[in-house]
C-alpha cells in the first residue's frame, strides 16, 4: 500500500499512523460493541466521527474475521435508498469477492430485487437495486438483516448521518428498524451523526422506538497537547523544523477543530520548507482565507442584513453566550431581542451557527476568522 504523500489527511482515513489519539474513545466503542451494546456517536461537523469509525474498524479488522460495514446515509431520501445503501455496504464488506460469496449474494439479492452488475471496462462487480417495488422495501430490509443473522459471523455496522432517517417520507421508519435491530445477536451498530438535537431526541426521548437502546458518546476536540505532538512528529519525520509555538498558533487559530487543523497543516507541509517560521504559518492562514473569500461573499447575498450583522458580531466574540443581552446588542448595534432571536434561529437552521455550553459560535472556523477580519 502506498503511503500518503502528505501525512495530514483532509479526507477519509488511512491508518493509525496518520490518525491522532482517540485512544479512550476507541477503547470505549470497542468495549461497548464487543459486550453487546450499540453506540450512538455524536459531534459537531468535521470533528472526526467518520475517521474514528474507520479507525475502530481498522483496529478490529486485524483481530477478527467479522464483517465491517460502514455506510453514509446522508444522500438517502427514503427507505428504498436506505435499502440500497445497506445492500451496497454488505456487498462491499468483503474485499476479496470469491465466486462462492458472489453466487450466494446473487441468489439472495435477486430475492430483494437487486442484482450484481459488472463494469464493462474494469470487470468489477457492484451492487445495484433494480426493478424494486417500494411496497416491498421494509420486507427487503428484513431480508438483508436475516442474511447477516444467518451468516453465522459477527457483523459491525456503522450508519453515518443516521439522523437522515427522520426525513424519510415513509411512516414508522424508526420503529421498523428498531424492531429488527434489537433481535440481532451477531450484528452490532454504531449510529453516528452531527445533528445533535435530532439524534438526542431519537435516542433519549422515551416515546421514540430507539429510546435508551444505545450508549451515547459525544466526541469532543482532540486534546491539544496530544495534537501538538502528532503535528510535531509528522513534520520532524519529514525533516522539517517547526517550533512548538508555531503549532500552538495553528491549533489556536483553528480553534482545535480537527478538519481545519488538518487542512492548515496539510498546506504548510505542502510548502516543503525545511524550517517553518511563524511568518510562513500566518501566510498560510491568509492564503486560505483569500481562496475561500468568494464563497464567503456569496453567503453575504444569501443572508439578511440582520443575520449578517449578527454573524459578524458572534465571530468577533468567538463565543457569544448571550447575544440578546443589552450589552451585546449595544456593542454591535443589533436591534431588538426579537430580531436577534429570529436571526439566531435562521442561522442555526442554516448550520452557519452552532451552540455549545459556551454559547453560539460560527461553525466554519475559516469563515469565522474571515468575518473577524472584516471588523
Ligand atoms: N484523530 C484524527 N487525526 C487526524 N486526522 C483526523 C482525525 N479525525 C479526523 N481527522 C480528519 O479530519 C477531517 C474531518 O474528519 P471526519 O470527516 O471524520 O469528521 P466528521 O465528524 O465525520 O465530519 P462530518 O460531520 O462533516 O461528517 C478528515 O479529513 C479526517 O481525515
Ligand atoms: Mg462524517
């Protein structure tokens, strides 16, 4: 396997070498899954849920002959799409597709209206859901789970962006999935997503089918001390000198938010300097903001003046605990509390703002840094 040309990945997962820490979380997930408890993994966007799932599976893989299925249901819009995603996941879970495996699946998939098709050029087989009657979808999902149950092996299934099922038009989707999942002894689940409120109410509201059916895990930022070592090590491995202070500057500027830290380090690494100083780090910050500014200007056109002004004010504070307080409104000349509340809701809805225990903040770190510079 080739090693990545840049150790700071900005998408996906490669191996433990390029993955920082998450030891406690990995152990916790592993312990839950191997002891018959499913997990719900929640964090803000781009903190590292998907990569963590891949890391956990990667660690497991070497030690067992279980099946690992990781599906992202963000693009799915209904139960039939879900069925298709799950079918693909099952098909792709075996890297070496022996004739025996394909034969078994062929027979099985045809019973749910799916086929295995072969790419005309590469000859690679793939799963396709053809001629499927939506009325049979629920039954077909049952069949897929039956297949896993009867396989006689352990399966670990991660369903990324799980909150998406609450948007499906079909009725009782949660009840349907839950009733099937709870009987599966050999299939273990990670449900993951970034829509905190939707997921919490799905798993913690006693009226909902998934109520208390999983361990809840909230993924926080990576410990900055450990992240600093990780960054230092990767620059050193490539014989590049970088001061600890410069790394602290990156972590602070990126608010220790995984994707943004990775992105800045990736750019800095790509510069190929043997000795990196603060001026070079600051230049990378500026380049990134310069390149994304067209997108940010476009956001300006999508928002009302009140929403834009509020966004700028919150970016300036980094965290705004009480944006409707007299002090905050006066400082930024924002109008009355009802206007602010309306803007807050609109911006939360558009996911431009998020809220945590410290208050409201602009979710996209680069956008937030760019807004700050406008003041
Ligand atoms: N522990 C880690 N060490 C190094 N890089 C990481 C780590 N965790 C995540 N990353 C990188 O950070 C980026 C964001 O991670 P990831 O896509 O897993 O986040 P996410 O929480 O699933 O985001 P989203 O909510 O948008 O799906 C990716 O480029 C990933 O490679
Ligand atoms: Mg993800």
